[in-house]
C-alpha cells in the first residue's frame, strides 16, 4: 500500500462496444493491457494507481477529436496523458475511462525566430524542444525537474528553476489548440505578444489539469540564449540567512536567472547521488544571465548581499560542464532525496508565499519539521517564494503517511495564513483539493465549477480533480 486516493466516486461503466469501436478506429494504437493501463493510471505521487479502462495513443488533433467524440457518445471519462511526471494524483482514473496518451504528438510545427515564438504539439518534452532549438540561438526556459511534456506543463501551469527571471507557463504560453469535451476544436490566442480580444481562454486552459479539454497545439514564447552565463554556490550558517539573501536580492531588483535553496539534508542527498562535494549547510545555487558586464555586476551585488548575511563566499561554476553538473544535480533532487532513506516514497508539498513572508514561512516550517520523526529535506525555487518539502515515508506504514499528511496540512495552512497558495507549481490534482475553498473562497471555487460545467456538462474531462463536481 502506498497512499489511498480520496474516496472515489464509483467508476463509470466502460462498454465493450466502445472498446471495439476504438479498436476499429485506432487499430494497435489502443490498448487495454494491464501493463499499459497500469503505466497510465499512476503518476509520481504517493497515491496507489487507479487504472483507466483503455489507453489511446493519439497522433493528431483529429485522432484526439475522434477519441473524445467516441468517449462522449458513451459517457466515458477522458484523461489526457503527457509524460506522467505530475506529483499530486493528476492522472489517476478515479472514475475509470480512456487515457489519451499524447507522447507521439511530439513535433515542432513551426519556429518563428524573428518573433521569438515556436508552435509545438503537446507531447514534445522540454528537453526535446530545446534540442530542436539548438541551432537557432533561442531557448525555452521553463524547466521542471522531470523532462515533462509541454502539454502537461501547460496543463499544470508548471515552472522550475528559471521562473524567477522568465516566468512560468502562465507567462509563456501565447496560444493553444484544444479539443473540448464534445469534440469541438478551439484555438485561443495568437502569435502576437499581446491582445485585448475577449476572454483570455489561453490562461483558462493553462493550469486546467486536463479538466476542460485536451491541448493539442501550443505556441510558446522563446528567448535568445544569453551572451554570458555564470553560476555560483554559496553556503550559509542558517536557513534564515540564506532566505534573507534571496529576499534582499529580489527586492533590490537584481534580475537573477535562477536562485535555488537547498537545505543541509538535501545537500547531503545531492552529494551522494550526483558525486558533488558541497558543504553540508543551507545553500543557495545562483545563475546569472546577460552581457558579460551585466552578469559581473549582478554577481557582485549578490555577493555583497550574501556576505552581509554571513554567506561563506561564492564558489563559481565557470565551465559549461560544471554548470550542467550542478543543475542536473538540482533537477534530480527528488530522486537523490529518496535515496536518503532507501525504499521510501516521497510525499511532497510545494507552497508559495509572498517573498516578504518567505523567511518567516521557511523558518517556522523548519522548526515544525524538526519535531517530526520523519526525514524531510527542503528545496525551493525561493526567488519566487516557492519551496518544496519532501517527506520521506515508509509506504508500508500508515502512521508515517498520516504524519506526513499532518505536516503537509500545517505547511499549507501556514502558507495560506501568509496570503500564499497551497501549490506554487505542482497543481491541485487529488491531493490539494481539500485546500481550494480555503484558499479562494466558496464563490470563487463555484465560479470555477460553473466554467467546468459550461464546457464539460457531463463531467467527462479528467473528472474528480481540482474540485468536486457537486457542491
Ligand atoms: C523529479 C521531478 C521534479 C519536478 N520538478 C518540478 C518543477 O520544478 N516544477 C514544476 O512545475 N513541476 C515539477 N514536477 C512536476 C511535473 O513534472 C509537472 O507537473 C509537469 O508539468 C507534468 O508534465 P507531464 O507531461 O509529466 O504531465 P502528466 O503528468 O502526464 O499530466 C499532468 C496533468 O496534465 C494533464 N495533461 C497532460 N497533457 C495534457 C494535454 N495535452 N492537454 C490537457 N491536459 C493535459 C493530465 O491530465 C494531468 O492532469 C516535477 C516532477 C518530478 C517527478
């Protein structure tokens, strides 16, 4: 047993006739084998898998449209599937249904280098996209730790280490194509940098977690590769000193490209997992982008701030391969932290607070975690006020899962009391559903529900996620 999902509404019937019709339409691109269904009914959360009844591998918007129309005809749920790296139970087929796997829709449709935009299919991963952009001098900066798909990243409004400088998927999706629950195809936005033309449906779909439609095309903003890049590591005597350095850096407007916090425990995990030799202390990883002079000026300012907060000097990663090693280690932090307790699973949480409250929030959280018997390293995209606590539990011990949920509850409550959010980037899925009303209020969640009901009146699209269908 890992973690039971919240009480599921009964699975809906899956008619044999639908499977036959899907087979006639998609041939061997539909599967109901146990292994394929098991792969698609789980994510990287603690929840036990809940399997879809079948999986369709789509290759075009028309394929998605055909699959959605058939499911709609039989009243069967549809769960879009990107790369399966989500962390909050997003992909579990709590009411059964058909998983639409978009990984074969992974083409770059057009690169408009002069406009700094690219249009892609949803299944392309962030690394595949940057590989395709390599010779253009441009890059796409959003980098969740996993090599997630651009469709999944749009659907979860993802971000990563670069968001402090380049924003999240919210700022970087300019427009998209989506198949609605009844099979209609809509296009939102354009390649223009801005628009006042009607409701912003792009932003409505970004973060909708598969509950409003299947995204089949995405136009993204791109950025020129910076002329100069430098990265550095700095250690501190306390977590509070490290976080104060970040707050002051942001408040005086230094345009850092990345600033990541790693606590002593997480540093130990990274050292072991990625063969690094960092000092086991609260640590900040920095990266600066710009012209050579600009980068030097930013680095100088941040070093002064760090020194005033007791930072132990800067260790520079000047060669590109050293930087890559550092950031790969950071991106693999979750897997490294799991190795602190072999056999454990991670219940992670990712609150975000206004930057002015960050030190208070992190320090109170650290004190709270020290009273718990669980091992709980902290890492964070702190430049955004976002940090993750990774609670390592023995999945065979319900009392440990209960303790992790108790801690999660307290961490979220603390963030909400500081005018923050229950999730900065991982999304709501199943796990954070219970916090939505407290964060937004009844009327706001009701407004979300009204939108869902208007676009998906039979509750077919990834049902049972974000908020309950019934009030
Ligand atoms: C090691 C690790 C590190 C991570 N680090 C970060 C991080 O730094 N920042 C961050 O934001 N997240 C992070 N995550 C979480 C995860 O990578 C993101 O949530 C990511 O955006 C999920 O993308 P995916 O392609 O894996 O989507 P999936 O997990 O396949 O799907 C996620 C959700 O999006 C929906 N969906 C997928 N594709 C579509 C589509 N085309 N149309 C409509 N809905 C769709 C699904 O139905 C589901 O609800 C991390 C995860 C891991 C395992």
